C-alpha cells in the first residue's frame, strides 16, 4: 500500500493526459494534489458543481494545514499535461543541431559527429554545450531524457551533474566505442569497460534517484565482442537500462552482416551479447525483418522512434503500426542531432507524417492519430524507460512531472477562436505550439526555473 502523505500543493483547472493509446482524456474542472515528495495524492476531475470543487479545495487545505492562497495554483484557461519523455538524444551533438544535414548516417558520423564528440574531453567546452542542451530540453517541456554523452568519463559525469542541478529526470550513458572509430575518438577495450563501470558507480553513489546511469554501446560496429560481452554483464549486475542503435540505415545493416556472418540478424547480434532484454532501448529499428520484430517483442525490448532524424539522414521510415501490433514498448526520440529539433512536439508531428507516408503505399496501414502520438510522447516513453509506475500521466501515486500550457499567451504561435472546444485548442497546441506556450514545468513536484 502506498503511504498517503500530506498534500502541500493543489493544481486546479483543466488536465489533459492519456491512460491508454489513442485516448486522450480532456478533464476540465480538475483538482490534483501533490505531497512534499512530488507524488500525486489526489486527483479528481470533471466537477460539475464548481461550488463542490471549491469546498473540496478548502477542506483539503484545512485537513493538510496549508494556506489556500499560497498552496493552490489556479490554472485559469491554461491546461496541465504530462512532461514529455525523450527516449533518445545525444547531448554533445546539440552543438551541431540544425547543421550537417547533407549526408547519410555513416558519412555523417565521420564528417560531423565524431569530430564534435571528440571535443568533449575538454571540460570547458563540455560544460558550455551540456548546460545549453539541458536548458533547451527543459524549455521544450522534456522532463525525462535518455542522453548519450561521449566516450569521456569526466565529461559524462559533468553532464549528469548539470542534469541533476537543473532537476531533470534522466538516464545518462557514457558512450562505448573501441573499434572502427577515428584515432582521435576511440578508447581501448579495457578503458571502455573500466570507465563504464566507474561511471555507473559514480552516478549511483550520488544518490539522486532522478538521474540514473544507462549502459551505452554506441552500436554493434563500434564495439568489439569483448566489450559487448562485458557491457551485457555489467548491465545485468547493476540492473541498469541499456541503449543503442539498431537497423537505422541500409549500409549500416550490410556492415553488421559482414562483421557477423554467422549471426542471423543485426538484432540477434545484441541478443548474442545479452544486450537485448526488457531493460534495453533500441533507437530507430527502421528496417527490421518480421523475425527481428518478433525477437524484440519476445525480449520485451523497447524501441525509440526518431522520425525527424530518420527523415533528415534519409534513413527510412519506421512502420509504427507493425511495432504497436507486435506489442513492443514504443516511445519518441529527438535523436539530437541526427534529428535537428530538440522539441518532442516536433517529433510528434514527424511521427504522424512518417506514418502517413506508409499509408501512401499501403492501404492497410492505419495512420497514427495525434492522440496516439501524444500517448507515445508521454505514457509510451514512460514504458520505454520502465517507469510507467512513476510517470507518463496523472494517476494517483505517480510523480508529478507536468507542463502548464498557456494557449493564450500574448506571443503564442497560434490563435484560438470563439466556439472552439478544449480538444480543438489542445490539438492546435500539438500541431502549432512551441516553447512560448510553456508557462511552467514541474519535475517530481519541483518547479523548474528558467
Ligand atoms: N549510430 C551510431 N551512432 C549514431 C549517432 O550518433 N546517431 C545516429 N542517429 N545513429 C548512430
Ligand atoms: Fe542516435
């Protein structure tokens, strides 16, 4: 049984969230109460009698010994939605976001990505970029993010410290790569294993439950068998999540085939090294065979869908319907800077376009709706990081990770008109909104300062 703690803050107004895929609940006249740990202790909605709502506010305040003027946030015509969950982002690559969009994956890595990542051995350089990317993600309403750092132990720890200080919830990975990488950006097998263990221990010892280490083999081509095996064992021992890339680009897939002629598929390579399990997040997964989809499903591995990146690097389009029908955990990822935009709203839009593009050639493909894409950005993401008992929506007992959205802010990028429903306004925000509409952001009940 969950301990019911004292309520210290109440949010009054419209709440919008998803409990199941495709269904968005739009709940006017709602009341959410959170305790001092940022856990939701009260959630009641659709009060028809507004006097009853006010009575409940007063009695909750009296029963919990809090002052109504100080502790109740009346959202007026703003609305509350869950924080967005970015299940795949490269923090150092934020430096390049919006540039280097002219090459496919493998050439793009060589020409733009490895050179910028190698600069993160310089902690002054790292601090500047990492402070900016974390701030930018927060301003776009991303309350939880799965970050790749670089191969550098100290700079990866610095990213974790910056994230901690800003109060974001995150999984942070020191990237591992001990082969097929440029001389200026490679580590020995021993270094990679030892530094990953040290990184995991350091992050765990900081004791911030919001910031967790994640074991991060960059992708199969950049890790030796010995490294892959050690990372599989380390993740098992420490029970960390694992993140990597899978089946993003056709040249990459051919490369993996040539490296592992004896293994059935790219997906089986990760399975072979105990890196494909219920704690794994695989980004992209665009060109999977039916067999590989089945394997991912039986392994209870999650997929991070990164449509902006897949369009920009001309990688291909994930068939989200196939993934959802196979009962695979699915979330959205910005993939900064394969993807050029840090906002999950933009990823939502591209996930819908990506699905529509499947429909061009396949009448049987039912395009993703905006309600489904919103679910993927919130509840879907929470399942990807195995935190659906803690985040993703506003069920009692979950942590309060929330955005207060103001559709009527003076510089709003969209306009609303008389007669529009709350659903119309919410849909306009999903398609046209941006960081100007983010009025405030909470992570585990803490208000994030901008
Ligand atoms: N595959 C291996 N490394 C990367 C990376 O940094 N970005 C993307 N999009 N794919 C990768
Ligand atoms: Fe990536």
